[in-house]
C-alpha cells in the first residue's frame, strides 16, 4: 500500500493512478509515465500494441532509463514485471524511490538515507519525547511525524496536547494533516506500525521522504527569495548611481556648451573702458563660475570609478554611459573649454594692448596734426600775395630771402607731414574706430601740403625774376634771417619734443627718457648764447638805421619771424622743461610701484609653484607606495588633502596680487617663470590628483572587504604591480604578462588574450592597479551568478519556465516584486497563462549576458 500510494501521488499529476501495483505496471505504459513525472524528462515513445513483446519492449525502455541514471538493476528483468512478479515489481519501485526521492537528499555532506535521517534528527531535536535513530522503531509512537509537521507548520498541529501513550491517535493525526494540508497521501496504516515490533523501514523512509521534499522546497523558496532580493537591491542601487551620473554629466556638458560660445566671441570693443569690463567679466568667470564646475568634474570621475568598482565586485557588466557622456567625452569637452578659455584671455590682453597703442597713436596724431595745422595756418594766403609788384629792390630782396627762409622751414616740416601720414596709416592697420575722421584730416593736411609746395614754387619764380632788377640788400637782416630761421626750427622742435607723449612699460624705459631729457637740458646754455647772438644782430640793424637816418625797420624783409617770437618760444621752452621733469618723475614713480608689484607677485609665485610640484610628487609617492595599511594610507592622504585645502589662502592672496598687476596694465614679469595661469593649472591638477588617489584607495578598501583580502596580500599585490609599473599607476600588456609569469602563471596567447579582455574591457592598452587586484582575487570571490538567479526563480515558479505576477508578490517583498514585474518581459512560450513573465531573460539582463 505504501508503494502504491507513493506511485499514485506522482501519477495523479498526469491525471491517472494505479489500483494493483503488480498488475497495472505489466504493460509498461504507466511505468514509463511514472518515470517521466518524477524525472521531468521525456522517455522514448512507447509501443502501443498489446502483445507480450510490446509490453516487454515498454518495460525495457523504462528499465533502460533507470539504468541511465546510474542505477544498477540486479536480477530485475522485463519478463518478470510483465509476468506480474510482485517481488520484482516491488524491488523495482523501491529502486525508483531510492534514486528519485531519497538519493538526491543532501544534508551537511551526507546524502540519501543518512542525509534523510540527519535531516529528521535536526528538525525534531528540540521536541520532547522524540529521539529519531532509525526508520522503524523511532516512528512507532507518531510523535516524530507530528514534530516534523509542527516544526515547519506550527499552525496545523498543537504539539503540546499530544500524548506519548496514544501512538495510534498521534499517527492518524499526522496522516490526516499531511494528506489534507501538505498534499502527502496516506501511505501507512497506524495499527500496522504500532502492532509490528519493527515496522517496514522502506515504507517509512518512502513516507518520510515526502515530508523532506515538501518542506525542503519551502526552505529553498525562502532562500531563493532572499537571494533575489539581495540581487535586486544591488541592481537598484547601481541604477540609482547610473542615473545620478547621467544627470551630473548632462548638467556639466550643458554648462560647457553654454560657456564655449561666450568664450569664442572675439568681437572687440572700440573703447578701453568697454574692454576693461570684458576683462572683469572674465575674472568673475574664473573666480566664481568655473571653480564649482571643476569640483563637479572631479566628483563625476569619483562617482564613475566607484560605480564601476561596485559593478565589478557584483559581477555586473561595466557601466557604459549614454552616447557623448563618457568620462573621456567630458574630459575632451573640458580640454576644449580650457583651450577656448586660454584663447579668449590671450585675445582680451591683445585687444587691451591694441587699444592702448591706438590711444597713444591717436593722441600723437592729433597733437602733431594740430601743430602742423597751426604752422600752416595763413601760409597759403601769404604765398598767394603779389606784394613784390610795387616793392623796391630792397623789399624784393627781402621778400626773396624771406621766401628762402620759408622754403627752409617748409622742408623742415616735410618730416612732420610724413610722420603724420605714417601715424594715420598705422591707425588704419590697427583698425582704429575713428579711422574715417583720421583719414579725412590726414588727407586735408596732405592736400594742403601739396598746394603749399605748388604755391611756394610759383612765388620763388616770381621773386627771382624781380631780383634781377633790385640789388640793394641788407646783409644784417639777411644774417638775422639766416640764423633766426634754424634757431626757430630748433625752438619748434624743442617745443614739440617737450610736449610729445610717450608709452613706457618699465623703470628702465622711463630712466632712458629722463636721460634724454637731461641731455636736452645740457644744450640749453649754448642755445641761450645763440639766442643772444641773434638778438645782438637785430640790435645792430636798429643801430645802423638810426646812425644813417634810414627808415626804421619795424620788420625784417627777409623773414616773418620777429625777435619777440623767438623770445616767446624761448620762454615757452623754459616753462615746458620743468613741466616735463615733473611728468617724467611721476611716470618713474608709477613704474617703480609696478616693479614692486612684480617682485611681490614673483616672491609668492616662486614659493607656491615648487610647493605645488612637490605636493603632486608626494601624492604620487603615496599612491604608489606600501606605506602601511589602506586605512593608514587613507589617513595620510586625508591629512595631505587638509594641508592642500589650508594652503588655498596663499593661492587667493596670489590671485589678489595678480589682479593688482592686471589693473595696473602690467602683463610681463621677468622675476619669475610662474604665471598665474601656470599656478592655476598646477593647483587644479593637485586637487584632481589628491581626489583621484583617495578614490583609488577607497576602491581598494571596497575590494579588500568584498574579497576578504589581508593587508599582507594587498601589499604583495602592490609590490608586484609597482615592480612592473613603468607608467605611473598603469602597466602595459607586455609588463602585465611578465608580472603574471613571475607570479607562476603559465600563459598561452589565447589564455592571455582572455585575461586581457577581463582586465582591460575597453581595450585602452593599459592595466590599472584596481583591475589587477580584481583579476588576482576574481576566482576566490563568492558572488551570485546569472545561473543561480535563474535557478532561484525556477524554485519560486514551481519548476515552471515562467512565473506569474501573483507568485512574485507572494514570495518577494512588495518593492522587489513590483520591480521585477516592471522589468520582466512577457513569456512567449506555449502553455502559459495570460500575464506570465520570462524570468530567464530578466536574470540574463541583470548580468549583461545573452539568454541562458
């Protein structure tokens, strides 16, 4: 009866049963069906004939299947089963029960009968009056069966009310509860067990194995649910990190996209004040807007490295950001931003220098043009006069000599006109915003100059014709004119030089101007003597006129310049000399202030630059060394990071000095090789280096804790890596291969290529220390795999190839269940109810694998 009940408990899954165990298996059909149900496999198609040889063939197919499972059938043949041999039939059924119901039981390295006995002992150990030592007498009082049920389903039996002296009642209670609530059919008779000194061991083992399979499945379902929850929690956390990375990367790239067009705008301003405002806007960008973005970029790299480390530790595929948001894409965009930024700063400084130059040239043009226009004023009218028509010979001679003096003066002014034209041309080449008015004024001066040349030549021709008729000449007036004209030119040149504007950038250039001015002052005594001599000639002319009764000469017929004009210009020169002295001294003081600013900036830069370089090297040594445990290395790095943060005040102070230099329009400094841009780049590199190194040590801590590594193992890995590291934290493939060989790996080309795909999945051509540690510890890690997750889902689904939403909600916590329902695709196989889900594809997607 026990074997019959056991067979029917499985056959009813196929919609059939047996009544007589020795008769109903004779044709082999239900025997083959029983094997298909309990194994889950398909047997060969049975023969449908009713002849004896058909039955023998079907029974042989069943026996062959049993033998294929590693079971030795001793003395059991198909003919005995077909003939209804009860002993052989029962022996065959017992063999099937041992193979498919008991053999796979495994508890703490024991299996089959011993494993089932150990399982019963463990489950009933806490219960009074229960001591399971075998599969016969230990079960006679029924308490052991009731204890098994109560251990797993305490709601079905009130164990405290059971009595040891009521074995039949205990057994029937266990049989009824098992059949009603656990779907375990009644296979034993209570009175037979109680009245038999030693109950049938096989029957009890068969019945107890049903309890094992019923309760072990529930435990497996619970374990499977816990495993799935763990896997899903890790996956949800990783997805959250991925979403945060995508958001931060998008915001940073969008800021770069908005900033680059502003920096690429090279439209200049016509005035110095407008360009100064542009420079101030650029300084605000450098001080206020860019530093937070530098921090965001660093944090983005840290988040990306942490996420990749977590994915590697959980055997998930590496995170691949959406197109255009890779760390390399962000780095390229950042480099592009800095290139545009440097170009914009160079352009700003160049534009300011250009505007300075333009202002200087425009002022010089206006001054020289005004002097020239003042000199030429009335000259065309003078040259157009015909005063020589009614003049005497003496007057004509005077007119001719005066004209010669004018020509000399005109020739002396030729350089000034050429200089004015050169200034106008340079202003045009530098794109001066008022070039039109400059060109108009310059053209007017040139046209007037050409007209003056023409008029001068015409007047000379007329006077030379008249000179032949008039021969009286006043040598003294001529001498006055000859000496006064060059002296007057010298005076004009001196006034022009004393009023000239300049542009200097250093103390040396200012000293040069002062030296030239001192040299000019040294010539004044000799000039004063020349002026006295000229005034003496005029006095002698007046004396002769008085002596000989000549008409007083109020004017010199040979020159329009009067002694009063010379004295007036001389007085102007004497007034301009001290004024220029004062102006040059003020400029010298300003340049001395600028020199002090240069030296002040250089003193700080020459200290900060080497400090930054030393810190970068020190951080590099900390990252590559074996300075104690990871926690000690982290403490050292954190201390270095705090020292660097505390040093920020020196950078800010240097920025302040740099701003004073730029506000003073000082753009060069011979006292230092460190520019502000060089200091900024070094500072940003130092911040990035310390943050990246801290992140690498944190990832090593994660790896050590996840892999269970000791500090000695990590030090050994670090020593091996450093020995072959020639690229400051990265090994090339050849160095990595040599490192593996030195550690005892026997590598062929195919095996090494497989290892490289693991440690360098992006084919970057280098192996980082983190990837090296991951590889060295990969084989010892106990982590979940896609196959384990599939097996867990299969348990929850009751061995079906699909799972329903109701089953997920019943077995998993609400959050994980809804997560699975949203992510699983509909099951496409046949025979599934509406809404069935494909858990195999879902498990494969979790680990980035193809369908299992």
